[in-house]
């Protein structure tokens, strides 16, 4: 009987590491889309001059009686950008600059009404303003 190879291939190791990373994203940022986190992390670590260009879709809890007009004002006061209401009456969309992983964490932790955040990150400011 041939001795079985007990070590994982390089490809299997990479897939396993990636799976662990995604599991950690879910644990540390349970309300944030994993692809958004990956995109922000990629740009933030590979482009030292990246300006944090993101489009966020912020979904507020349906259980809380959320005043989206008040949420718009809070976002404007903090980021000087006015969100547009989209999808449903409890989802806001806003394009921001200088939104890095630590800023996203602070944003989520500052508002308990946030149910989920989706969106995208782009390399250049001009890209972030196209839909």
C-alpha cells in the first residue's frame, strides 16, 4: 500500500487560509458584506495612496423605528455627503472618500440600528462615482 500524502497541496492550503479569513471577517464584521471587506482590505494594503473610495448601501433594522431622514443628517454631519434613499425606506446609499477598515468599524459601532452594509470599493475617485 502506497504511503498517503498527509500534507495539503499549496492550492489546498491557500483555499483553507482564505476560508479562515472569510470566517474571521464574519466573526469580526458580522454586518458587513465579505466582498466589500476584501475589496477595502485589498486597496488599503496594496495602494498606499488609496483614498478610501467606497459606495455603501446601509440597511437599517426593520425592528427599530428608524428615521432615515435623521440617519441621512448624521451621515452628512460626519462625512459631508448626503445619502440617497434606495431600495426600501430603510436602506441608504452613500459614496464616501476616506472610508478604511477602521473607519467602517467605527461607523458600525456608532449606530446600533445598522442591520447590514453592502457596497463596493474602487481604486480611483472617478470610479467611485459611477454606478
